[in-house]
């Protein structure tokens, strides 16, 4: 939900394929006609978790970009949905917003709220919920059910309108088309309503529209928000993008001219000047003279430093430009062999490229090769020339290079902005950037448009960067906030897609999370109880794709990479809770044996989910404790079980006794291991017990307390 704000104001994203099985047709008919922003998600709860941990979104909420943005997001947090949902936003009054949440009734609900009242409206019941007594502020949510669909809103009027107009609502044509062609996890923004866009300084033309509608697919990580998609435009709308619809995207040259220390850069590819002037007259709603002075323009860039802009006009031919400069200033000054002209008396250059040049004050200019550099004062031109000569340009900036690696090679428009740790606090007005940055922090924003047939592709990135510490130093990989404290399960698991490692953890509310090594929550799944012991990775289909196998208190489950249950491995067990899962692969052929206890009983299943009938050890004399273990010694298999009564049972593959022991042991919580070919474990008295395959037992006093932990490293006890 939170990404909505971020994305909305940021811009548009696209997917070339239609998502099969999108379950939103029944939901979209309740979208209010006045919606300015619409978020469509396949998993609302997962989206909330991802946004809660995104640094840019945290800033957006904390800086109160809308008067009620913080309280509104808190309200959205009270809504839960494990499935597809749509959230629509609209502006009300000045700087405030309302929302309506739409989802399937059987997958959604509210929490930590008190039913305050209910009323009948248009043959339906509207329920109003409030915060529990003692809450700091009054907050009301209104809900109703229509045809197995749940609607929840911060506005009673929006609920009433949804009920009254449910058979009349129809998506605008442009939006309906985007709904069919965009991915399920997407954001849609009405671009002909500019009030919200103007709140973000990254949008450069708050008084002009950027198009009709945008569609964005979002990818949210703790330190990055990526948007990839497109927006539509129309000749009938005075949209900024129309200025570039007949220009070709190009590999931009301005990053090699703009000073590296620039705070903000905007670059435009202008390969068709005549059409630019034609569209300009429509946008500005006034006729413009057709001139040939600037007809050889191919690119324009504006860079901002110290709250002043410097302009870079790149031409393919400059003889007319030289004449224009000389005519306006016959006696120019010089700087490092560059000639600086006074253009204060001429408004032609600025007027010819409006509104792109609205923020640019053109008093002075210098022609460097085929590039005209203009600025408010000569010092800024001198700075630009010095940067070019020394190579200290934007193209050499590591943050810029990193941001461009995720964008297309060619651009029609490119915006880039950076905020470094030394940026003065009063210079950070952007809602997605914290007011105060640490010395080793930096934020960058880049947004790119590439002209297409009737639309513009867009790629947008908001990223947080941390300056790397010295080699071998320790630093946090990322920070992550969950809805509940972490439980006992947290471990690394291999990602078979990229050979890297992800984090698997379960919180105390029994939600299981898979998180990549950048801190992005890939999915979360509600389990019925806590995981017992370790989660194992197996290759059930022998195709290199790994699954997650484990037991909970009452289930044995195998999940795939996406958190989906692998059938038939979703078995439930009644009665005594299950023990930890062990996975035996006797000959490393992936013919797995899944072994776990339930009290005294032993369960063994094969890789098809069927009980192994040939395994005869079905029940012990007392409860099995800990996880069963498999060891191989000289081609013989040994299955080891500990019991509550102190027996160590050592069996063969079929469950018959392989090593008979009469002695009982006071087991510690540590698992048995194989050391020097001997079954080895510790007891609560701090002693190490080792048993040979012949049954001979020896004991060594380690002089450690009962709460000790052991592991095996290089065939040694640690």
C-alpha cells in the first residue's frame, strides 16, 4: 500500500505480457471514477511488509507529504489480505487523501478495531470501525460487503458511492487497456491531474501534464524502489511528452559535459526540432515563429548546483550559433581559451525551448566545440569548462553509473538527482529523502523515458547507497522490520536461480518469510504453528530446483521457491506435536527419506510422499527427542535416535537394531555427530560420550555446564 505513494508520484511502469489468471475483473468494477491513483497487488500483506522496510517510503510517510499520510497508512496497516487487492486514492480538500480498499471477502479483514456502528444503505450494511479505547487519535474505517467483495474506506462517502454506483462504474478507456496489459503488481496514475505530482520536486513541470495514464510495475527492496512501465499520451492533451513523440531516443552525450558535483540533471533528446516547435505551440497555447537558428539541435541538458541551473545545448552544426553569439556580444571575454558571451539582451534561446528552459536563466554563453554552455553567471560556465577539461563529469560519478546500469542504453528523456551525506538539511525538500543523511549515505533518483508507438516506456529507480567500509570490517547488510519478533527459525537457504543465498525466517506469529540478501521480502506465508528444527533444501524433481522441507507442530510441508505448497507434501497430523524433520539421502541419488517423530512413533516417507513400508522401526518405548540422524561408516548406514528415557537407538536402513546398547544417557540438547568414526554426543553433566560401531563406549569429562552448545568443525568438536 505504501508503495503506492512512492510510485504514484514517481511515475510509470510497463509489462509487455498480460498476466494469466489475474483475479481483478471482479474487483475493478468498484474502482471510483474520481480515483487519481490505483494500486493493484497480488498480495496486499506482502506489499505492506515490503513498503514498511523501504527507506524512501519511510521518508515519504515521516515527512508528511500529505497532511494525513501517516494516519492513512496506519489505517491501511489495520487491513489484512493474503490475496489480490486494489487500493484507490483520491485527493480531498487541500493536501489530504482518502482511500478505498477492494478485495475478496474470504481473504481479507480488519484487526485491532472496534465495531462502532452499522447502518443500512441501498439494501446493504455499512459497518464503521474505530480504534480501541485509549488510542491517541480518533480514526474511523467504513466497510461493506458486495457480492463476496469486501470494501473498506477512510471515507463514508466513498463507500456509499460504491454501493450506489456499482452497476454504473466503468473504467476510462485508457485505464481499462492498461489493466489488461499490465502485471498484477502495478500502480496506475492519472497524469492529467497534476496536483500530487507537483509535491515531488523530481517532477519538473508541475504546471503541465505528463500524459493521460501511467502503468507501473513495482519492485521494492529495503534500499531501492524500481518502477518499469509506460504511460499513454494523446495529441488532444497538452502533455509534455508530446514534445518528444517524433524524436528518436539516443545515447546521451550530456553526462560527459555536466559537472560531477551536480545535484540534479535533466536531459532531453531533440532530433526533430520542427515537430518540437509544432508541439510546443500546442502545449503553450500560442503560435511560435518557425526559425532555422536552432534546427540542428540534437540534445539539451540542464544541471543544477547551488540552486542555479547551467544549460548544455548540443548541436550537429554550429555556424548559425556562432553568428548568433557574435551578434549579441561583439566583445566577449575569455576563460581558459574559451570565449564567454553576454546574452542578457536576448531571450530567443530560452523562448525557443520553453517549457524545458523555464528554470534556466540565460545571461552568459560559451561555445565549446558543438556544445553551447549557458548559465546565469560566468562562474558557472567556468565551472562547467573546468569539469570537462579535467574529466570530473557526471559520467564518471560511481552513483550515476550504478543508477544507469539498470536503465535502457538510449533515452528520450533522462532525469537524475543525487543527495550525498554532506547535503545541507535545508536543501533536501524531496519527500522520498530523509532530512538528515549520515556521512556515509547517499540517495539517488533516476527516471528515463523512451518513446514508443503511442506511449513512452519509463524506467525509474530510487536508491539508497552506503559507502563501503574498510576491507574486513563488519557492517549491517540491511535492516528489516517485521510485524512480529523473529521466532527460533532463521537460516540461510540457497537460491538455485542465481547461486546466492537468501534468508528464511519465521516470526512469532508463525509467518514464514523468504528474504533476499538485499533485504527484499520475496514472500511470506502464514503457517499454523512453529517450525520444528531445521528447514532442509531438497531437489524433489531432480532438476536442480530446490524446495524447502520442514515440519511444524502438526504439519509436514514442502514449499517451492515461491512459497507454494508442493503436492502431496502438505500432510497434517493430529495429537502429539511432531519432532524436527530429518532428510536422508543414502546414496546421494536424491531418493530421499523424510523422517520425523510424533511422540513414540516414527514416520518415514519417500520422495513421492508415500510411507516407506520396508522400514520396520515404527515405535520406540518412549518419546523420540531431537532430530533423527543418518551416518555412513564403511558403506554401512546407521540411523540414530535419542529417546526421552535415555536410550540411544542405532538402526540400519530397514529399522533393525545395528548397534545394541544397554546403557542409558542423560542427553544434552545437542545432536549426535560422527567424530573419528564414532557416534559422539554430550550429556547434561558436560561429558563427551563416544560409541564405536562395535558398541564399545568411552567417556571424557569436558568440564562444561549443562547449557553448552556443540558443533562439528573439521572432524573436531567445537
